[in-house]
C-alpha cells in the first residue's frame, strides 16, 4: 500500500510527453510517462491521475498585468457546457 493519495499526492516528474491526436483534432490528448521511482504506486487499466501544474509567480503576475486582470476572476471554459 502506498502512502500517496488525493490528499497526499506524489510529486512525479514527467519523463516523456507527446500528443496522441492528429493535427486536425480540436483537442489535445497527451501520452505521459511519469517517474514514479520510490512511490510504490502501481497503476492498472482504468486508473486515473491528476495533474497539478505549477507556474512561476512572476510569469503569472506578468500575464495578469497584460490582461488587466486581478487573478480573482471566475473563468468558465465554454466547452464545459
């Protein structure tokens, strides 16, 4: 049994990433290879992972300034229906 779960995520590094879709696709689906060394995590068909991206604060602040936004705005993806 692993000590990692949704409340205590394992900080895996991406080893490999490539797009699975054709260039004509309207969405992007990626194949990811993750380094799970020392995690004792075993995946089986149907399992899922979550990605928690990190963005440098300086880049986020610069983008918000360019967009004239505060960072507190609610954003809705129009594709989510």
